[in-house]
C-alpha cells in the first residue's frame, strides 16, 4: 500500500486520474491540481483483459474510494465510451463507475489531458499566456492545443491529428509514401510517425526489421530511415503550427517524440518545417520544446477536473 494515500474520516476524498495508452496505463491520486506523487503507478496493459481490472488493482493498492474519476485514453470519446485506437478495448463510464465505486466520471482523449498539462508551469516551464500545441509520438500519434481563457482557465478541444494524411516531402520519398499507405491501409501520418511507424518505415525502405530505438538513435544502417522520418515530421509539424498558431510553444512528447527531438537541427527537418514561403519568418515565432515528464497527462487530467469543480 502507498503511504499517504489513506483518507481519514472527514478528509476530502481525492480525485483519481488515469492515462490509458495503447501499451501502458498510469494512475494517480490528486488533491485538486496537486498529484500525490507516491500514488503514481505505471502498469503494462498486457497484464489485463480490460480497464476494470487495472482500476480495481490500483484502488486495492492505494485503499481509496475516489471522489471523482478522470480517465484519459488513447482514442476518441464518443458519448459515454472511448474505444482505444491501438488496443482492442472499449471503455465506458458505466464500467469505470462499477470498477471504482464512483459515479462522477469524466472521459478525455489522452492528448486532451496532455494539452491541459501545457497549462501546468512545472510541466511546460511557465504559466500559459498564448496557445500551446503538443505532439505526442509513441505507440500512436496525436496532437492537442491548449487555449488560455480570460478567466484564467484553459480549454483543450479533442482531436485526432494522427490520422491526418501523410504530407508530401520530396519526389524521392513518393514511392516510400505510396508503400506506407498500402501497408498501413490508409494515408494516416501515424503510419510513419509512431513507434510501429518507424519500424514500418525502415522495413519498407530496406526489407529489414529494426526496433524504433535503433532508428531514432540512429544505429548503423538506419540513418536514411531517420532522415525520411525527420522530413515527414518537419512537414507535419509545420502544418500543425500554421493551423493553430501556437505562439506559446510547440512541444514534443512521448517516447518517440523525445527521441526525435534531439535531431530537430537536422537540415531535412528544418527545411520541411520552416520553408513556408511568405510565412517562413512566422515559423520562427513558435518555440520548439520538449515535455520530459511521463506523468504529464495525469497532471493535465487533474487540472481539467480542478477547474471544473
């Protein structure tokens, strides 16, 4: 059991916040916007048949009945449910209520939670004053934009940016992009820019299977694949920037995002990101930054709950 997670009679019960990814789930308790750091848990999804098992395991560990639950998952929210994009799980408010004993349940897309984290100064580096955008690359791909409101709150609309179409980069890349579309089954940018996407990109280029870490390093033999990925990232991120005008900063997150961030000085990335004709000067006004805290969506979920209560 986690020390400090008990709540004596009369004490306000904590929030339960959860970040359900395609591969890993994270849980924490929060008192308003403040996470109880000794309550944070990271659990591999492969251990369970569904979200109820993970929630029950977590709550048994921390011995808490939460006041409210905010669950952020890697898939679109549709009414009372979320279907994970990269795992065959469907999550419903009713299922969460049964598993937790709490009827007050908020569902978010996981990138909405990451977007709310952009308003947490300990995550983003400063208080939010202008729109900020975060692109998370991991098992999947998605982005979110945080908009500061006049009342000091923040608003993050849901989106599924990972299924934007692959961007044109160079004529030399055209056959590779066509192969990606055929292999993945659609023209989604996630086909290339994600952990599985980097592996797919390298296999289609070379016929060789390599882990995403090798490609992002890059390991010998993976340099050209990384260069192609950086061209795609530049084109995609530049288009997101012009769509949302994030003067407060462009943030990369996720395991793949963190790995690619170290290569943003690459000329291929710089050209495809910044060469925007009459808007090339504008591109320099969006600072490129990195989110390193893996618990960022938990902080964001806590903020989302706190500002609505």
